[in-house]
C-alpha cells in the first residue's frame, strides 16, 4: 500500500518559516521524482517545487529564493523549507510522487494546511 503522509503545516505570521515533510512508504522512493503542489481556495492546484531522482530542482517563480525542496532517500522523505512566508502562500500543500521512467505511476498525499496570517 502506497502512502504519502505530509506533516508540518500550521498557522504562522507573515515573514515566518515552516518546514513541511512528506514521508513515503510502499514504493521504491529513490526512483520517484517528488513534487510539492498547493491549492488555495477557489484556485487550481499549482506546482510549487520539484526534485528529481538526480536531485535536480525546480521552483515556481512565486517561491524562488524563499522555498527549498530537498529529499532524503535513506528516510524516504521529501521536505519543503518555506521561509519569508506571505499571506498568498496560504493553501493546502500536497506531496506528489511520480516514477521517473513510468510516468503513469504517480501518487498523492492527503495534504497539509498552511495558513499565513497576522
């Protein structure tokens, strides 16, 4: 059974930081590219950051310089360090795993809420 379990969300003030974690089980983690998506109320889900099996990273323009994605293959976990948070970062954040070769093999976590508000 494949499981992606996000944690680390919460309520913070603008300018503060959070680190999200996504613990993965049931798949061979090291052959999966990992992504973080987010979905704000009334908006489409959007890609925030991605990290490949070769540890190449990409970011949405809106988070470049503030967010950092990382993976630990020994712990089957992907992280999203979020600094200088803004109210517009408020969303449910989802972890996504996609096989680097067989792209139809992809899985989603249940999401974790991040709220940035003063």
